[in-house]
């Protein structure tokens, strides 16, 4: 039987559990029927260990419901970062780390010389390839520096320590504290703060979308692919029906919602010759592929079509590239309600505003998916005199909702 451990090898599995406890909350053991009860118990124990100050439970009959509750306005550091700091490691990993750091303290050696020193100085045997891989990993991370002389590659410590940097630049700690609470990749600042013994006592957030820090691993790979202009193979799970989808596409842009903090990846699908988007928290894995020779052309195509986006939807696949028209006429008191016009100008994005007559204005917009505008349009109910759209489903739904309001509140009675 496997022994329970707080440390984890893969973050993918625990990511979904923490999201569920944090977003939905108060779920029981029976609500998770895709995995075994033991898996649920182990993940719950890890979450309770990492986030003990924020885990709340309540009883519903004989069932215990668990939730993660965090008031972001009352904390100075994102507690979800603790989940990233629980990666497992082997005994050889930790031994090899300290041995290499000790051997290179005041020396510069090749991988073969380091391997020989490990045997002679510590009486331990490590495969040369294992040592080389560890040295390459540390060189990529900046812990050591490699210097090629002829055919030989020499390694030495970088001697760059965050403690020295923080002491030489005292105000740097404030910058790191601020960065650590800014997503994405704020977890990097949190690691630096731990190493340099820095505590944030200045910055807090009224609205912090902390749960989206779990997207950082995926986002990092996506950003790397965009920087190198490569295609990606993504594996995602539909948030509507749970269907698993694998797709190869060209990542072009990240859109972030200022209302929910959600991140959306805009991509181009070459076989279908169309743009589409996916929520970052639905993507389970990303594999970087080949360099895309047409990347700049696809990005220009995105820029030319961006003006027709209201949110992140590019419309239905069967009618991709077609826009839907929205026409709305609203009534205002021009002496007292100029703020309504200002709001239309501020929030109307690429739409146009025309004055039809005193107290009556028209708003028109062409978008890929008019359904995305529905919540915003309904905030003007009570002022809308005319509403029309080429999206027949949205038009029917709008007037049905109005009729339901009349039926519910008796609009024409009395």
C-alpha cells in the first residue's frame, strides 16, 4: 500500500481539487465520483495541511463538507502558493544538490571531474549522465555558470545570492512584495521572499483572483511558445460537458477578464483556418511543437479581427468570420443623465453612438458573438426603447425575458 505523503510529483491532480474546494466549496466525499474515495481523502488531507488556516468544514447530516475560504482583503500573501512548494524529491536529488554546491564552492570543473570528486571525497557513486543532467538543469536556472574552453565545458557557481542583492538594494524587497501578489507568476516572488526572509506588510488587494495562480504552469509554456513562435498541442477538458479534447494550434494572445480574472488563450487552427479561444483553466497540458513559419501572418489576421470581439468568442464554427449586428435605442434625460452616455462611450468598446433626437440615442455594434453582449445590454433595461439584432436566438430570448418580467411583476396592471 502506498504511504500518504504531503509532497506531490504532479500538480495536475491536486490543482483540480483545490479549485473545487476554493470555487465551489462545501463538497462531500460522495460528490467526487470520478476518483476513488481514498484519492479524495488524500487530496483533502494535503489541502488541509497546506491551507489549514483557511479550510472550513460543516456537517450535513453525517457528511462532512469542506471548503477553502480566503478573504483577500485581510491577507498579505496568497496562501495558495503553498501548494506549489510541495514538490517531491528523491534522496539522491537532495544529496547531489548539496554535494555539487560544495565541490564548486571555490572551484571550476568539468562534469567528469565533478563525478570523480563525488567518489573520492564523499564515497558515493553517481552516473556521469546523471551529474551532467543536474549541471545542465542548474545552468539553465542560473545557479551555476558553464564556460566552454576548447572541447571542455567547465562549471562554477554563479555566486549570485538573493540575500546579497536584498542587502545591497533595500527597496527591492518592496518591489518583490508587490510583484508576489500580482498575477501571473507571482509565485516566483513568493519563492524569492522565502529565500530572502522578506515579509509583505504593505500591499493587500481588495479584489484578488488568487485561484488563477494555478494557471501559471500552463501559462508559462504558452508564453514560451508565443515568444518562440511555435505551435502547441493542448489537452483540455470542456467546462460544459467534461469532454476531453486534443488540439494542435498556434497560440497568439492571452486575454484576461477584469471582471473575473479568468485568462483566455486565443489560437489559430490551421486545418479549419479559423481563430478560436479556450479558457486557460480548462487546459490540462501543453506540449510545445514546431516553429510556425506563418506565425506573423496569423497574428496579423488576429489583429484585423480583434475589433469584432466583445469577449473571447469568435462565433459558431459553422458561421465563423460572420459578424452579428446589435442595434439598441435608449431614452435618457439629457439634463440629468449624461452619465449614461459616458457609460456607453466607456463600455461600448467598438460600437458607435448616434443621437436620433432629444433624449433618444442609438447604439450599434458588429461582433462575432452577440450573445456575449447580453448581460451588458440588460443593464440598460428600463431605458431601452428599441432592441434589434441579426442573432434571432438572442432577440427572441431578450423579448421573452422582458415578457417574463412583465408577467412576474405585473407591468401593465393597475
